[in-house]
C-alpha cells in the first residue's frame, strides 16, 4: 500500500486522534473510511463525467442560457 501524507491543522489532528482513541480505531482506518464515504458521495458525478462530451455540452448550455437562449423544462421532450 502506498503511503500518503495528509496535512491538517494541528487542532483538527488532535481532535481526529481523540476520536480515534475513543473509538478504538487507527487513524488509518478512519481516513480510509472517510475516503470511501467521499468517493461514494461523488460516484454520480464520476458517472456523468464518463459521458462523451458531457462537460462541453454543459458549458455550451450555460453559454446559451446566458444569451437568453435555451428552453424551459416544460418545453423539453419527455
């Protein structure tokens, strides 16, 4: 497993250590759990980013809206 450095303010690190000690868990396990939670919360975004041209279509759509173009939701096909 690769080793990674995480930079946190001292106060947050003290709290993390206190919580880890209270729960009887290692900091490594807590950070792993936090990473899993973060990844799962962002999986939908990752799936959207896999759609070809998704990003450029979003930018184009925003530009159209700023120019007063585009359609209302009620005007879109089902």
